[in-house]
């Protein structure tokens, strides 16, 4: 079990250092600081290939039978974003197909879907497959959307993995606990260079891959164990999931395309109106989300409690967003 913690961390850290060196030397997959991008908050040219380093750390999944099954789906999820990191646009339809294939292959290999939604609601198996696939693809894109500041997406994934690790431990599922340990260790190797200085970014490949992994773990726990409510998984995911849903609704209300980027995500408003600092923005969001994740982790089997936790988060989010948006509008 020790190898599931140490080796992925070392490989990811060394690979991250190598990527930073090679990227600056040969101008590979660099995110230029002077690009006119609404989502850019960095001041130095930075490689956006941290996902490669994490993926290399994940090769240790092959040491464990159940974990090894997930590597090919994880690779497909990674490939759905890595082309963007090389500044080669991938057709959105092809990206979506890769993500759906990754989701379906993982569901098939683990033989688990979410059918019971809590509150006495059960879906037929075929609908459970559709629901689970939609949830996985949605979480992949949700993590990519919040990947805007040093340590924000990776820190959120770390909190989710910690919660899922505690739940897997309670269920005495050592195989899934191993997957969580390897992923967390590889992630930590990257995070040492991503936060707070932002020497390397996740990139689309890394964000999609990490969103995929935590979604698969959530589907597995909720689908395999009656004592794990799917609402617990939703409550743990609530920040990235609500950020996506709210962003879509906000843009549609304004008559904008949901696919069109803008500068009014919560993390951007917090940066402009509260912290005015890149890593502090991530710390602010992670610190305010942590209590909700902690509460959900204490009650993984309680659907009503987790619905209340998710609803409480949404209310707090809307209150803070309204205040920051109005303040931001007055200044403009």
C-alpha cells in the first residue's frame, strides 16, 4: 500500500519538473501570459501539461486488478483535452464522443451504475446507464470550468478524494481506496508546483481526466453500496456542478451562448472584488466549500441531509454572487 502513495507522488513531481524545463526550453504547450483570454490570470508563460505528469503517476494503477481496468478509460478522458493543451483545437463533437466512450467503458468495466436516487426513487438499468454517463461527462466539464486559478481545480479534487477515501474506508473497499490513494498522490506531486506559484497548469487534459476519475469513484460508491446516497456524491460535487449549471442559466438568461466564455464566474468575481490575488482566490473558495464537504462526509447515507447541505451551499453561493456581481457592476 505504501507504493500506492510514494511512487505516484515521486513520478508526478519529477515529471512536472521535467515538463516545466522542457516547455520553457522548447516552447511546448505554453499558456502565454499576454494572450487576450478572459480566463487568464497569470503573469508568466506557463506550461499547461500538468495532466501528463499526473497520468504518468497513474501508471501504478496497473499493480492492482480493479484499478488497472480504469486506466484505458482514464486515458480516453485525458485525450479528450490534451489536444487543446497543444493548441490544436479538437472538434467538440469528437471531444464529446471520447468522453462518452470513456464513461461507458468505465461503467462497463466496473459493472456499476446509479439506479437508486434516494427518497424511494429507482431508475431502470438502461436509464441508470444514461444518467451515470451524463453525470460523468458533466463532472469532467465542470472541473475544467473551475480550473482558473492556481490550486483551485486540483485543490477541489483533493478535497473530493479525501471525502471519497473516508467513505471507501468505511465500506472496507481497499481496491477503490487504492485508486483514490494513487490518484491523490499523483495529484499532490503536481500541486507542489501548481500552488501557490503556478509553475505548471493542469491543462484541459488534466482537468477532464481528474473530473472523470472522481466522477467514476462517485458512481462506483453510490451504485455499489446502499449505505452511500447519490445525494452525498452530489453534495460533495456541489461547487463545480452548481458553477456549471448557474453559468449556463446565467448566460441563457442574457441571451448568450452557454459555450461562450465570459468573466463572470464566481471565482473571477472573488478575484476582482475580494482577494485580488491568484492563489488567495483558490484558498478562499476551498475554505468556504470545505465545511459543506465535511458535513456531507459525516452523513454519506443520509439523502435528506445531503439535499439540505447542497441547498444550503446554493443559497450561500447565490447571496455571495449577487453581492459581488452588483459591486462589480457599479465599478464598471
